[in-house]
């Protein structure tokens, strides 16, 4: 008994997704000579289309001729940096040294920290921002970060 298979093997295994948002599973090797930079960013495949481009390949038959190529469209949300995490190298790998949050966080960011925003008292980061407003708070914050050495951001 023979029959054609039903559905693409690309969609296997057929099961519910473990998380709604994707996860970055591989990061590029860290090069200490280069400055700090963004190593990963989430995006979703929105579809595919084609483009007409001029080939720049000396020695090829298609050099300086137009060709049609398939391209993927990736949608990415606008990114806002709200904090920085400092890491320190240990024998067992990188360990978090501390986090620095922005002094003024928007309501949209604060909503992400609550399960029920409308029921909450909306007190997240109020003490942190008040501490940074005073001169004494700024001095203690700066001193604590200056004393730490070998920070990999």
C-alpha cells in the first residue's frame, strides 16, 4: 500500500510552541579588541519577494548584467535601550556584576514588569529614579561602578 505523504516535513514536530517570542540560541564569538555592540536582535520572517540587481562579479558571464534574486523580508520591532548589564569573567564563565537602568522609563516599559497593570500601584523603579535625582545618590552610584574593574558590558 503506497500513498503520498501529507504535509511538509519542515513543519515537524507538530506540537505547541514552548514560548511565544523566539530566543537567540547562538551568539558570535566576543572580540575584546572591538567596542561594545549589539550582538543579537529578534525579528520575524514576514515573507519573501524578489529583486532585480546588477551582478558585480568580474570574470562571470553575468558581470554588469541584471539578474533576479529571491529575498526574505524580516520584520523587527523598534528597539529602545532601557538598561545595561555588566559581566565579569570567572573560571566558570561570565557572571552578572550588576544592572544599570535608565533614570526615566516610559509607561510602556513599566507595563512589561506587571501581570495586571491596571490593578497595580505602578511603583516599579520609583525608588531607583528618586535615588538618582539626588546628588548623594549619583555619587554613590558613580563610585560603585568606578571601583569595579574588568567589566565586560
